[in-house]
C-alpha cells in the first residue's frame, strides 16, 4: 500500500496549535490525515514504526521498524507510507517556542536539524518505548491546565533532542 501523506497549507490553524508555536499528535494507519512538513518555520520530531519512504531533495530513504525522525525547514521532505499498519507520535514546533525561556537550544544550531545531517535514527524496542512515553507526556501536558505547561512540553522536546544527540 503506497499512500502519499497530504500536506497542510501554510496556515498555523491547520496544525491546531493549542500552545503558540507547538502541536503534538498521534499518528497511525487509522489517522485521517498525517501532515507532511511544508511550513518554512516549523521543526518536526516523529517516532513511528512501519515502513516509509522519506524523500529529500536528491535522496530517498526507505525506513523499516522503529525510528525517530527529525524534520527541518532547512531540509524539505515528504513521506510515503509503504506499510499498511503503522503508529507513532509527532510534534511540530517553531524555534520561537523552544527559545521562549532562557534560549535553551536554538534548533537552527542543533545538528539534528542541519541539512546534511542524518535525520533518521533507528531505535531499539526499549528506546522506542522510552521516546513514546515522552510523547505521551507531551500530549498530557499540552491538554492540561497547568500554568507552565509550555515549559513542561519544552522539557519533553529537549529530552528527545538530547537522547538523539547522544546517539549521533
């Protein structure tokens, strides 16, 4: 089953950004729509299983199994689902969202998002479970009423970025 994932228009409302500059969501074969990255200011982090073809400017990469993927405004891509069953989580965010407090990490300077970086990391079952737990925490925090939930979400994103940087 080859299915090209639809792209959103350049409209922040399409992402339903409950927190300004951020959205986290579950993806899967039962999802009605999985947005491709098309915004020039959004970064994307995705954990998923299944088989995909991720197309960059001059390169196509076929993935299989549990992966952690990083999308960047500097490295445009699209995805094609190759397996009939897959599931995972994704989040999109702006550098302004990450840098809202104390300039913790500028995604533009993070090697995971560089144009020439390997944006796909294979995960073991244990690593996959750990990253998915972080995404579930992000969803819980984003839906919660805690006054500083954006700080909690930023902390979750930072945990994923640090995990991946240690793997590089």
